[in-house]
């Protein structure tokens, strides 16, 4: 039970880090490529935390997929905003 709590706590910390990185798409301080790469690396680290969980449809995997989808959507929005500002 303690192992599950430790895993859950580590996962939450990693998730918060990813969410913090995703918000940087809106701040427009860094190039989108840099932000996207940082987000991908953080999401990959989340995957490593839960790699030993056998169920591929675990809540952890669903959260990782949703964060990946959110990042992709933010990237598209940022690219469209950047294109619009160049016109």
C-alpha cells in the first residue's frame, strides 16, 4: 500500500511539472519547438514512473494520453496564433 502511495505521489509531482510546462505555450516566451520538446520529455518521465503497472488502460496511462493530447492541441493553437500575427 505504501508503494502505491509513493507511486501516486511521484506521478502527481510529475503531472504538475508537465502542466506547468504546457502553460508556457500561452506565455510565448520560448519557441514552440523548445516547449514541445520539454513537454514530451516530461511526459516520457511520467511513463517511466508507471512502466511497471501491467494494465495499459490504467488511470495513469489515461492521464498521460490526455496530457499528450493537451500538449498537441496547445501546440496547434500556438502555431495558428503565430501564423495569424505574421499576416
